[in-house]
C-alpha cells in the first residue's frame, strides 16, 4: 500500500526541496483553484481548470504544527467568508488537502460564482486558526496542459459540474516524483490521465482512458474520473479511480503512456445516481481499505481483498457488484476528505442550513 501524500520519490532524494530549480518568485496567475495535492517539503500542487494549468507553490510550511491534536472548526465557510469580506453563499470550497510536513489543512476556495470567481487558498492550523495564504511573491512553477476543453460560463469545481472546461482537472496526486492529473481534454476520447514529472520540464497530452460502466451497460470515454487514489497491487503502482454513478476502476501506472489509449479494469459498481467526492487509502488491522465519500450514498469503506485478481465487470449491473464495501453511517454529510494521520481523517461536513464544519474523525 502507498498513499500519494507519503510516497515521495527516491529519485528526488534529499536534493529536492520546495525551492526546486524550476521555481521562480512571483504571483501565480491562477484563474481558478480546484484540486489540491501535496509534494515534499510543503510543496502544494493546485489544479487550475479555468487556466488549463497545474501550479506548484512553495508554502514555506515545513514544520510540524506545535499545537498538535485534532482540527475542529465549526462553520469554516462562514469564517472564510468573513476573512474575504463576503457572504457564505459566495464561498465555494472546491477541495481540501492536509500538508504532511506540518499537519495543517489547506482549502481551495472560489470567492464568487462562475468562471470569474476569484481563486483563494486558505490554511487551517491545529488550533483552528483560519487564514488566507498570500500568493504574493512566492516561489512557484507552472505546467500548462494542452488540449483543454473550451472555456465556458460554468464555475470551476473539482466535484461535479456540467462544463467540460470546469472538468479539465478533476483530481491530482503526487507520487514518486510525478504529478498525476485526471480530467477532460477536447479530443474525441475526452477522459484522460496525465503524468507530469516534477520539477516541471514538459507536459505531454496524456493517456486517453476508457472504462466499462456497468450501471449504464456501455463503454465510456467521455466521462471524467472524479477522484482517485494511488495504491500498490502486488508491488506495482496503480491508480484506483471512481467515476460518477459509480464505477471503481484500476489503472496500472505503467500503462499511462503519452498519446496512448487504455481501458481500465472496472472492479466494482457502487451504485448509480451518485457522484464520488473524495477517496483515500488507509490501513486498519493489517488490511488495506479505500475510504470513499459520495454525494448520495454516504461514505464507503471498500475492502481491497481480491483487487489484484478481480475480473473486469463487462455487463450491465442493476445495483452494485465487485469489491465489497461497508457504509459508514457515522460519517454523514462528508463533502471533502483527506488523511490527517495514520489513525484519523479530516473531513468537511455539510450541516443543515448550509454551514460546513471542518472535523477530525477516526478512520473506521
């Protein structure tokens, strides 16, 4: 098992710091702030669907939070709105990631609605302090993506959204010196995975990916991966990817070649009329599990037993099939999810009335 946040590349070694050779000081020209992922030494990767780019930003946040303990902030969206001088309804939290170097949480935020919404990065420490991360004169690098969908009027978002441009980047992970990017292109086979080496040198067009969707009873090439998590199967690196409605698919990283086309192995159908929101991999009792938050089917604890030999689902599924899972009924309203440490998750939980609480919960 490995997790994107903790599997730092041996090839980078001690020589790689957040102040890599490709970082220059300035203000990142973010057009939107969507999916987040951390690399080593507090290096934050930000997906910018509206700008069609990935940014690497040195947060200079490399020391463990002295406060320690759990993170808990009630109505974090209201606190962010107050910091930004606006109303909570004008604040959209697009993603959340925990910095493994410090244990602090980072939120990507849109201030306002639509493609002209202002991108903001917010940090929350263990004491519950909420602050806007200044992006003035910071070391950063930018990787431009090719063949992104045309811009439109829809708001940028990691999870959901009908605009192809808003789904140019749906999720990110940093593993073994590379940034993996899921999203849509403007090509015939639109769904793709891109593997970008860091430090950023070049960006290829990625691998177009195809799946069999059991709930729909058909092959699909235009539906984007919504969320994914890196995971090793028999020592080989894979990406475990969740799609709307809700196929769970494995992709070997070795198959992600430039300009290639690959059909993933659908190892589970987790129920239709549902959108996957966030997924992490963790270990409990000596076994590996996927923890998947969903829009309408709650949080699922999915066993990885048998994933190595699982045959691909290739016919219509009426409800669920494949890898078994348990519903975690104690985790209700979860809209964002990441690992805080080996025993706990950090979640954003929607409350009745629209408030969003940031809470630490034990891994089930």
